C-alpha cells in the first residue's frame, strides 16, 4: 500500500508563490508517475500537472502552464508543485496522486489514471 501526504498549502495573495509537497510512504521505484489535481467547491476534480518517474517528462493543464512547475526527488520520495503568479481561481483543495504501473491509454490527465491519492491540502488565493 502506498500512502501520500501533501503539505505546504495555505493562504497566499494573488501574484504570490507557494510550494506544495507530496511525500510518498515507501520507495517509489515501482511508481510510474505522479500527478497533482485540484478541486474547488462545487466543481469536479481537475488535472493540474503530472510527471513520469523515469525520464521526468512533465504535463500541465493549460490554465497553469508557465506558472506552475512539477518536479520530483526520487531519492527523497517526494513530488513538488511550485506555484508562481497565483490567481484567485487557483483556490482549491490540491491532491497528490500516484499511478503505480504503466496503463495503456493513460494520459495522466484523468483521476481514473491514478491508483493512490493523498488527503489534500487547501490553497486559498486572496485578491
């Protein structure tokens, strides 16, 4: 079983920065990819960013491209989401997710692509 624990959320002013962390409970040698999603009140969970463990290929939602950066530290079993130039519309609960193995047809952009989820961390951007 893999456990994911997010941290780093909080209140930030528009235009500011925040870094989220996701600690994985065990060695990630068999974790294929990690992702970040977010969910605002009354809305569906939406894709933010993803990264493949081998090679480090990254993927971003258009709404965060150029502002957010996903990265990973395999030695520390941690994935990060650096959020810059944040906007009020970035306000949401942010979730970390892990895809255990390669899945044929997986785009890494759908919640159903992932096997494990963290409990979420709240990010609030004030205007």
